[in-house]
C-alpha cells in the first residue's frame, strides 16, 4: 500500500463518524481535494478508490467465530461493525491517529470486542437478561476491550451504559476520564452523562427522579463506584422511571473487577452482602439488560452458586450465558516474560523458557528496617532506605534517563513502593525517600561520589542480567553518557503518596510525569500506574486473587521491556510464579471445555490449592469447599524438594530402590542407553511406592492424599503401569546404589534462586517433553513445535511412572542468571507421572475437600483501614 493510499484510508476513517457510509466519506474527500487542488488526476482518483475498498473491507459484516468463549446456545445476531456505525469507527481512528496504537493492537481489540458484543443479548428484543464473564490479564488492557465493547454495543442498539468502576473515587474517576476521552468526546452531542470525572461526580438521582426517554442514535452513560449508596440510588431511579421509558432502555451493565465485592460473600444463601444484593436488584428491575463482569482473577466468580435458593426471586451473578477469555494481547509484558514457561528440555532450558532475570530478592535482614515487625508498632516505626531500596531507586532513576535517551521524554514514568498497608507508614516511607534524594542529588548530577559509583555498579549488573538479546534499544555505555538525561529526571521527579487519606492525586492527564508512588491497597487493584518500570513490593497477601491483582508491574512496555524490575521477598516471588501457572490453567480449561461445547453452567474450573494460600476469601468459597479433581490426561511432576532434610532425601531414594528391586523380578524389562523400561507393572506396586514416597508440602499442584485418592478411584481402569528409570549415561554416577546397581547416571536439575523461607528447592521442571513418549516403541522423529497435550495423545493408554535420580550438586549452565546449585543433602529422586485419558469432564473425578482458609486469610480480602470515610461520598 502506497503512502498516499494509507493517508486516504485515514482520511475516510476520520470522516466516518459524520457520514452515513464509506462511499459518502470518499465523495466528500474528493470534493475537499478538488476545492484545494482542482480537478483530480486519474492516479489520485484511483488511490481514493483503493482506499475506499480497504475501509469497506475492514468494516463489512464478518462472522464472529467465538474462538475464546463458552456459550449457552442462542441467537446469532451480531456479525461485527457495520458501515453505518459511528462510535467504533471513531474510537478506531482515535486509537490509531491520536494515541498512536499499532494496527495489530487495534485489530486485536477489534476482534475481541466483537466477540464479546456477539455474546450479549440482541438489543432489538423487548425483554432479555444476559449474564457473562470476561477473563483478561492483569494490566492487559481490559479497559480498552471495555471501551470497544461499549462503542460497538451502542452502535448495535444499546442505549444506557452503566459501568461499575471500582470502589474508590480515584479508580472511578480514572475510568470515567478514560471513557470520556476514548468514546464520549468523539461524539459528545450523542451522549447524555449522568456522572463526571470530578470527585463529587458520582451518580446521584437526577433532578427529574428518573431516566430520560432514549433518543434514537444517542446513548446515556453512568460510571459509578461499586458501593451500596450509589447502587441503591441507581435502583431507586429505575423504580421511579415511567414504564414507557423503562421499556425502551436497552442496558449494558459492565462490572469492572467483578470478583471484588460483587460476589455474594454472606454466610449462607439466605443472606446477601449489600453490594451483591443491590446489583441483583438492579438487574431484576430492568426489563432488558446484559450484565458483563470483567476480571483478571475469576477465582471468586467461578465459585458462585449457579442455583441459589431464591433464584426465582433474585438471580445471582453466575455467568450462565457466556464465559470468554480474552486472547493474550500483542506486546503484553506479563508472567511469561518474567517467569518464563515450562522447558521442553528440563536439562537445557532456553532463555525464553527461563524468563528474564528481572526479580531481585530482598534479604530477610532488611525487612525489619523497611516495615514494622508487628502491626502494633506502626505508630512508632520509621522505615529506612535500605541497601536494596537504594538499588531500586538508583535503577529507577537510570531507567527514566535511559527512556529519555531513547526519545521517550514525553512518556509517563513510575516507580511503585508498596511496603505496608498502614497509612502512617506511607507518609514516613515517602519522607525517607525524599531525604535520600536530597542527600544524593548533587552526587548523581555531578557523576562523582558514592551514589554515582553505586549507580554505575547497579547499571552494570542489571545490563548483564538482562542483555538486549537483539533488541534495537539504546543503552548508555558509561555513566557519563547518562548524566544529562539524569539531571532532567531529578528535575522532574515527584514523590507521591496514594492511599485512602492522601490529598495528592496521581495526574497522568496532562504533561509527562516522573513519579515515585508510595501507597497501599488503593494501588493494588485496578488503578493504572502509567509507565510503571520498577516495583519495590513487600505487601503480603494470602489469597490468589488479592495477590495476583497486586501485579501492577504487568502491562505494556513498548520500547523498554528490557528495563522493568521487581524487588520483593522469596515467598512473594515464589507465589507469583505459582499463580502464573494457575492463571494459565483457567484459560486452558476454558479453551478445552469450549472445544467440547460445554456451557457455562456445566463449566467447573478446578483451581489448584497452594499451601498457605486461599483461592479467594472463605466466604466466597462457601460453595467450593467440596470439589472434585482428576488427573485424567495430565502429567504431574515433583519440582519442589525438601532437599536439606536428609531423612526425606534418603527415604525417597530407598522407596525408589525398593520399587525397582521388586518390579525387576515381575515386569518385562528393557534396557537402552539412558533408561531402563519396566512394562506390565502391577498397580499395587505403584501404590506401595507412592505411599512410601514423600512429596514436599510446598508443591503447587501435587498432594499425595489427592494423588492416592484418584489412584484408588481409577485403579480398575489402570491395572498395570509402565515404569522408566531415567538415568543418562553421560550423567555423574550416583553416590548411593539403586536396586542392586552400585551407581546410576544422575540428571542435573539446578534450582531457581527464589528459595522460599522454609528451605524448599524449586527446580521448575523435572520432565522434558520427549519423556512423555519414553516408553513408546516408535516415537515420531520430531516433536518440536508440539504442545504437551498434543504429544500425550501419541501415547498408549497405559499410565507411566518416571524415576529421575538427581545430582545433589546440580550446577547450572555457565550463562544462567536465574539458577544456582541445588546443593541437596544427597542425591535426590524425583518422580513424574503421566495418566492416560483426556483432560475434560469425561474422566473419573475424585471428591476432595479444599482446605478452608483461616480467619487471618479471610481478613485479607480487603484492606479496609485504607478506605477512609473520605473515599465514600454520602448519598445526596
């Protein structure tokens, strides 16, 4: 496409909001051209024709494939944007021309938002009630998808948009501003606003006590806090709206962060929390409404009881009509970039599989200088700028200077310091940081002195740990190259406090800001920190959803994805990495169930339990304590070991030796280089071994009681097993004998540097992809490019137990920055299990009780001490 055609495409799209069709836009474009330059040359006319065809092709009716959704079968009514649409073409042009979004990113939003709109009820119907759930990624642009859905829904006939935008003034106002900028201001005359971006701009009952009669082609919008007073006021307005008006309202109710406060967490079904009850009453009072919940952490939502006792009176919010998982956006910087993926070859992990070395562990000895050891000490404790906090601050200043050198001086830049939930500690930490900046500013500007020397060392270490790896990014070779930009950074730097009491407001609406933000729970959900690059994070949380929502450092990092860093504790780093797997499993479950045409009411996500963590608050899990698990079609492996406990290490080795000794006499044995295969092993021998083998309690997805329970429930279908001793010939010989063999070849499995406080070693992966077929007589020559599930279908229908002797030292590869020596008490024995079957609902399930959260975990659901009364505006 020539530059001139591209320009004409932009011109036609810009005119679309004001004209009835692309043809009319092209006609006006020709008139504009002729008015300025005279009669059109044939080549220019041909280019306008070509541009017209491109625009028409982009907005013609398309079939929505519903690639990412579980749906309840109903009418197909929405085929995508049409030529007469106004709001989506305007939003599309704004994202492309004003915000500078890449075409691929806009196309991704276009496809995903069209899918969601196609799942809503048809607004042409007189009455409907639709409930759905959209699962996104943390900081992944859910708001962009929502704006796309709103624009297309209004184009399609919805005329009242209600968005529940968080539980604080700041988050609600941020959402209001975003919608006004992205959608409303494109066609201001077509919108009636019930709320504004001002602090007192939340919803109140209109002067006429009701909603107004909708006007064709126009829409009404309200962005409200999710608090009882606002919801009740909205409900009273519905009740006072004349029936003839109410029947004309086609309502799209979007619940942002729908796992927060919306789910009924009352003690039993006969009670309802106030917010949950208010939302349900609103839905019940509207004759035509589609309710869509958005969240990145759907743990609470999938545990809603789909059949509450009073369903006929007041339906709950279970997403019975659809559940959709948004695709991973292009350019998204998330858990995969930080934590990597499971390696295809456990002994030779690639750089991409390892993830980038961006996590820095804060030593335990510094923690008591950063936060009060006891909550009772919060009034007297004064935090310090410790060595690691100083490194984090220096690296942040360096990243801001580097981004300026890369031509991004007009971009927002932010650092998050989140060490305590206590408001007084936010103030004192901000004071400590300001004092540190004042004390070191002159050294940093001049490039001499201890602070500059430390900065140079930090830069050297960080560039070494995260090399550019082919990125075409400018990096300063010396500190002196950085000094001019560093002076600008220090001149622009602001230290801000964000909590329930702070009068300061983060303001990303005008000129570029350079912030160090100190805060707590108000930053931990929903609120976007623009240009976040460095996080210093100590806040603990004992729930999946609370912890994952704190991952503010995920998002889009265009042009600086080599610079983000996270300073945190061993436990938090380990928990975040585990959650990355759990989050992905939910999406895989949605995908697997979708392929089998499972409806949302049949959908049952089996979320794994992490020891010491609750899935969500205990009250929200009242329908989920008893659940079912299955290992059908799954492979599991020991990746965490009590490696310093000599009794456990020796006991597991002895259990493996006893198993091999027993089955050698009764199984069909085949030896080949690097392995010994035992076929037709009775299941009783496997159960005896699993009973004797100690599985570390720190495992994320492998508990011995669950494993044995499933084993017993499915033993009749798996009477015999294959067992393989994986002992590489080139491996170091073991120090202990194994079933009569003086020594066996050892596998190398170095550990991740994030060692938990309990002393468990985490090797990340024990099995390699090729091991899935280790007992197959004629495996395919190439499996590269296949996924684990695609390889498992090539297996025979027999379960497989793999035994891996592991070198006690297990030194990492020389170029590895994320691993260190295993240093176990002695050689370890790891195990992997591969079960036959498919990972769907057709197999056997074993009923288990999910561990009930403790009262302390229940208290973690919301940090209410930060949400002071100033955050809640009384009803007017």
